[in-house]
C-alpha cells in the first residue's frame, strides 16, 4: 500500500503564508487558475508574497513572477484582488518570458 503524500511544510507556499500571517505580515497569494499551451506551472500553483516583497512558491518562472510580485504589492496596498493574464499574444509576453507559446491566468488576492 502506498504511503499518503506528505506536505513539506517548510516548502509549501500555503504553509509559508500561514506562518507569515501569524508573524503579523500582510500577505497576498497568487494562484494559477488557467493555462493554455506550454506553461511552466500547472493550474493550482501558488506564489505567496509579503508586504516587503519577499515571496515563496512559483506561478511560472522568469520575469512573469517579477510582474506578479509587483502586482501583488499593489493588491496588498489596495486590498483589491485582480486577475492577471500573460501570453504570447499579449505584447508583454516577450518582456515577461512567455516566448514558448503558452498563456497563463493568475488570480492575486490579499489573505487575512
């Protein structure tokens, strides 16, 4: 019989977010909600970001994560969630590193 999968809490973005909140930090979470074509991370992948710009996890790679962190900082200051979309058809695709033909949709929200 297979053992159930165990979560490595030291590496799990959701556990990290929980610890950061317990430490009194403002935290946002970015979640991949849809992918099309070639995408580095599957739907359900998370990136957590605190108010100082620290982050843990992954929603894509390369410059996409930098763009998501920047947007998350705004979400933390306004409290307004937002849906981000990155893809090869978008003029920002090459800037953020999605030259492989993939597209991703990422939802960013503040955790409380």
